[in-house]
């Protein structure tokens, strides 16, 4: 059976086609002007390298994708420095646009556009490298990096803005963090190019092998993180299966905790830690009998004693297990526990994490319908948090949550609940208290 | 607006600081060796020492970043200069190692480095005698041989003189780190030969590799901690003895190693041993699981929970298989024997012998009989495994004892 060629056209197709025409004209001029063509072997080698590197970007944990493509371009320029650098870099550059993924998706005009912008940027970088060579290698290198980056950004920014109808400022904000990489990878590329000229292809494995290893390790890292996330989610499901009236609670608490963390400008790594702690803050529920967890109405003294005993046993045990300490912090106000073996910085992080999750947990408890009462309105929940700020909740965390929600224009609570649990008997408007650990907000947490 | 430095994650800042350190090391150590003076040797030695204290996390164990510098200096400098720089570096490193690892560990590391560096220096000198010239390809040959000798002797040293604070290095897992070190040394050497400033750039791939391994090691530890944390939930709930998961994992790993299982299979049986009671979290009352049928049902529920994630689906099968009437794999048999053995021994090592006798009559399936045989071998060859297992569960049991917590 014949498969039909897939062809996807995005709104910015005309811009892409215009760039392709311009690049084709430039290549025709280069070929027609009698420029020297570099040898076929290095041309093929660097072209293949660029193709491979553009199709296997290294994904950094901070979600930045670093393509070592520019490194290959600079390597080619440095390797062809003694003749045919501009034409050689142009031809090698074409390979930079050949993305297998885009071809599979039928984005053929985008593929051609990428080839074109890579061709022009590589040719310009090579021309600058050659012309500034007399001033010294540093000038030549700096000039070529700036020119390549300027053409790359100048072409890709409008293309993305047109195709995805994004504001140019936003596209620039996304592209800006990757700019310093041009210098690091460019320098490495020059080194490889120079070594290639001196000792031939034997220089390439010295760079390619560590790059392949690094890429593989980063890929394993991301896979492991995915496994971690999947495992945590499975246990969240187990918690929610046991206490169905809090379905979606942990995910929402994690979301609010991240809102607060972002407002407080926590580092990416601390945010990641906060997310896991928030997702697992209710894991203790797995140790509490279901009949108590799901009881509508006030707990008896005996039942409350069972919950408290479980809570205390959890806290006592977990604080002595280093990997569980932060989870204890999120579930209790007993800061003395943080002192067991943690450094001062670590203690401060754990305390902050506990404060954040306490506020997020309380906000979700108030704005969700429970078996013993209907959800409160967002305004009531904010007022309650404000009233308890300084005595029960950390005021900074309270302010951060309110600011984050208002900034996003989001609404939670009565009238805005998503996926609320259906109860056989509708809960009363006002309730008597909690039957779950999730509502046992820390007492005396204040700074 | 936050500065570039402020936008970096803490670990990335550390890596950035290391780049600067490596740059300085490369500049001073490699840029000035030609006109050797006492001051330059001192500076090079200090910087080599610093780079020896920065490690690359291999999947198991660590490798100092400074190895690349040792190999490059051996290939570039004459033997006298090499040993001057090395001696100074080791002298500067020693106090830090003593504080960090204690006298026994520090002495072993120092000895290993010294022997490996001597072999490396000798190999480089030998290669210089055999292959004359300073062309880049000759240099590359010299650094490759010197590097291979250094890393081989270092690995041999790890086997002969194992350090108490570091796990044994598994070549099968650590080779990517060694290859990266060797490539960095090669790149450093030929880059320096071409242009001293280029040597600085040559360290970039190694620093990136280090960053990648570092993040992977941190993620691996976090994942293990989550698994451990979750495994103690049934214990805290009182449906299974405190510390049972951790102790069972120690026995399961010992049995799997004895049978020569792959690293992945060892990890799998350890995780299954830790999580084999996870189905019990669905119980409302511990008294609800008294019959064998209950246990099979709960094991299936545990398996179902774990199979919901693709990554733990094999562990889920194992957990279910452990309680099945007919064990159908060696891995399931090992987990079953390990957990059953711990149920009998708990925290009393004196019960180990009796437990083996009891288990002997409980296992009548081929996989179980084979696993039983392996358990006896492990206990004969390494009787301390019982103490190690009890120690691994001790944080939980001691905590429970300290709080006077009632069970159930």
C-alpha cells in the first residue's frame, strides 16, 4: 500500500519560503564566484556530524536543550581555514536543517527553512572568521560567534512568532538563555577543527565519545526522573483509593506548593524537591485505617487517638530515617526533628518546605468539598489564611499563594471545583472538622 | 534582573566554579611547565591537588576529575617535573583526605594514586623513548598508553586495597567515566601542544560529563529513597515487622550476587524485597490477612499497584510471584526465601541457624530448593550478612523503641 506524503503548512510558510529563496541565491552566488571547494572527505564528515548532532540534542535537566550543532559548524570553519571555508561551511550548514523528526511530521517548509538559515549563518560566520583572522584568533572567533547567533536568532525568532502566533518578546525570552552556549560550544568547535587540520579524523573521537556518553547519561537521568514521577503517582493513586474523598488533593497541593515556591523564587532544584514532598505529604494516610479516614463527621476520642498515635509513630520513625526527614517536616510542626543531622542550610530548607506545604494543604482542604462540609469560597479561604498568618501559617507563604493565584486569575473553591467527588448525601454547608490527616494543619507554625 | 550566576542551579554553580578551577589548573599546570621554576611547580601541584579532590560520580563509586590532569602532565612533562608536581599535589591532598575519609581510607587512596601515577609516569617515559617526536599523533599515542596504564593500575588498586568508605568499582558500569577521563586527557595534551590557551577549552567536555553523571547519581539516590520510604508504609501501619523490607532487601541482594545476577536483576530483587508487602496498604485492619488466600490476594493487589507504572511492572510481577503457590522464577524464589528468612530471624542473629532448618522443610519446589541452597552458601561464606541486614533495619526499629510506640 502506498503511503501518502504528509505535508503540514504553518502560517509562517511564506517567511520560510522567502528565506529559502534567499539562501539558494547565496549558494548559487558562492558556487558561481569560483570559490574553492574543500575536500570531499572532511566535507562529508562534518556534514554527517552536524546532521547527527542536530538530530540528537543534549537535554539538560533544567529543560534546556543544547544542540552541539554550532560546535560542528565552527569545527568545519576552523578545519577549512586554509581554503574554501565559506563555501565549505555553507554546504556543511545545510545538513544542520535536516531534522528527521520534522520530516516525519510533514513540516517540509520548516526543514528547508532550517537548512537555509543554517547555510546563511554558517557562511557569514566563516566569512567573518576569515576576514578577522588577521587581527588574531580571539577576534575572529568572537566575531563569527556573534554573526552566527545574530543570523540564527534573527531568522528563527520571526519564524516561530509567525508559525505559533507568539509574541516576539516571549520567543526572545525563550531563546536568550541558550545564547552563552554559542561561545562554549564554539570554542570547543574551533579546537576540534584545528586539531582535525593537524592530526586528521583521529581528533574527532576525543570529542565525540564524551559527547555521546554525556548525552546517554542525561537521557538516563531523564528516564529515571520519569520513573520516579510514575512511582510517586502510583502511590498517590493508592492513597486516593483509600481516601477517595480527597481525590486530586495531593496533585493540587503540589500545584499550590509550586505556586508559592515560584513566588518565593526558590531554585529549580528546591522546587523539584518541594514537588516530591508535596506529592508525598499524605503518604501517612496509607497507615491509617480506612474506616477512620473516610468517616463523615467528628472522630471519637478513640479514633482520634489512633490517628494521633499513627502520626506520632510516623514522625518518630521517619525523623530517624534521613530520606524521610523532609516529609516529616511537611506533615508536622515539630521543627526540633529537623535538627537531627541536617546542616543549617538543609534545616532552613526543610522548615520552609514544611511552611509552604502547610499553606498549600490548608488552602486545598478549605476549597474542596469534603464528606463533612461543602467547599468554602476562595475569598473565605484567603480570609482564613490571612487571619491565621503569623500564628498558624507562615505569612510569607500565605501572601505568596494569594499573589500567585490572583496573578494567574484563577478561582478555586465553591462554584469553581473541578472533578469534585459526588456524595450520596450532600455534605452540609458548614462542617465540624476533619476526618483526614490532610486537614490536620500544623499548629504554632509561625515566624 | 537576576545575574547569570543567580539563574544557575546550585549544582550548576558548583560545576561552573569547577570549570574556573579547571581552567586555572590547566593554565598554570600546563602553560608553564616548559620553563619550570619552583613557584610554577608549587602552583601546578596545588591545582592538581584541588582537581584530585573533585570527583566524577560513576554509577557505582567515584573517579577524581584530576586523573585527566595527572595523565596529561605525565605525557607532556619530563619525568622529573611530573614527579615534583605529583609529590606536591599528594602532600597537599593528604590532610583533606584524612579529614574527609579518616586515616585508613586516606592512606589506601594515597597509596593507590601514588602507585598508579608512578606506573603512568613510567609508561609515558617509556613511550617517549620508544616513539620519538612531539607531533600531535605521537603525543596522542603517548597519552593513550600512559592513561590506560594509570586507569588500569588504579582499578587494580581498588581491588587490592579497597577503601572502607567507597563501594567497589564495577568496571562494567564505570567504563564511561574512565573513557571520558582518557578522552579529556588526550584532548588536553594535544590542545596544549597546539596552543596553551586551547588546553582550557579541552576540559569543557569532561566538565559536562561530570555534570551529567552527578545529576544522574542524585536522581538515582532520590528514587531509591522514595522506594525505601514507601516500603516502610506497611511497617508503620503495623501489618509487617519494622525494618522487614530493608533486611529482606539485604538478604535478597546477597543471594542474587551469589547467583551472579546482573546489576539490573539485583536492583529488581532488592526493590521487590522492599515492596513485597505493599499490597497490605489496601487493608483496613491487619487482622484481615490471616490466611494464605489473603496473602495471595494482597500480593496480587501489590503487584497491580506496582504494574500501574511501566518502570515497576517487572517488580510488580515479582511481588505477585513471591506469594504464588508455585514459584516460577529464580528471582521470585530469592525474594521469597529472603523475606521468609527475615520473618524467622527478625533482629536476633542467633535465630539464623534455626531459621535455615525451618525453611528447609518449607521449600519443596525446584526454584525454592535452589534458592535455599544459595542461602546456605551465603550464610557459610558470609555469616556477617545477618548483622548487616539487622543493621540496615535498625534506624526504624530503634526509632520505634525510642518512641515507645505501640504496634498496630
